[in-house]
């Protein structure tokens, strides 16, 4: 995987915060490209992963870094409109410390090199930013450096499994000439053409 040590997560974190600010309360129960998550669940997941990856950057290991994803349904904080932007900012700031990218740390209960963990954090922000934008009908232009890191990470993971399986689900085949975002979304196991299902 391309060395992205020192990647600034701030621009992508800000994009996700802006998307969250554009979510009306009336859409919190809407479906998302994550089959198990409604919009409110996705926002709660973003809050939780912001804390986990912030603490992983700080090497502050404990319950927030030891809990595997999917252990429990994400809880959306009551004050999420003010709390989530703050947590995203804290996440980005923690990864601006060069020490965050060195040594070994833990996230989701998995021990990883600091540099890999930082790229996983970028991938989470890129892919879940797309999820949130697509579910709520918002325009999405991710930070290009974070997008390149996400694509490299997901491509390497798929190649390790002979290209068929990604770490988040079966790879969705996307034309090689498709935009980088579409190819990255496909590698995450999502259909880039996903749209909000019509109300029945």
C-alpha cells in the first residue's frame, strides 16, 4: 500500500461534519447503503469511530479501542449536532501528531501499526461520508488525499483475497475508467449506484 504516513485527516473530517450538519431530524430513520444502519445509526457510528481512532492515535488504549465493530448498535448522542463535529475535529487533531503514525496501536480490538491505523481512519471517513451523503441526497466531493488513501487501502485488501472479497463485503465490480470515488466505493462492497429506496 502507498505510504500515506502523516496524511491530514482534517479536510475529510470537516467534509463529514458538514454532511452531518445537513441531515434533517426527519431523515434519521432513513435507510443507508449500510444495510444494518439507518441514518441515525450511521451518525452514531461516526461518533464512536471518531473516539476510537482518536484514542488509537494517542495510544490511549482501553474500552474505546478494544471494542470490535458490530458488538452493539451505535447510539446517537442526544447532543450529536454539537458533539459529532467536535469529535471529528479531535480525531483529525490527534492524527496530526507524528507520533500517532509510529509504533503499534489498537482500534476495533485489533492491534495494527500506527501508519495502517491512520489510513483505516481515513477510509472510514471517506466511505461513511459517501454513505451519509447518498442516504440524505447531499453532494459529496471527498478530500482527494483521503480518497487516494482509502482506494489504496481497499485495493490492497481485495488483492490479498484474489480480488473477490473486500474487508467490508464482496467487491462490487466497477469499470476501470469510472471515477476514483466509484471505484473506491465498489471496493468497499457497496454499489456506487445505490439510491434511497422508494417509499412503498
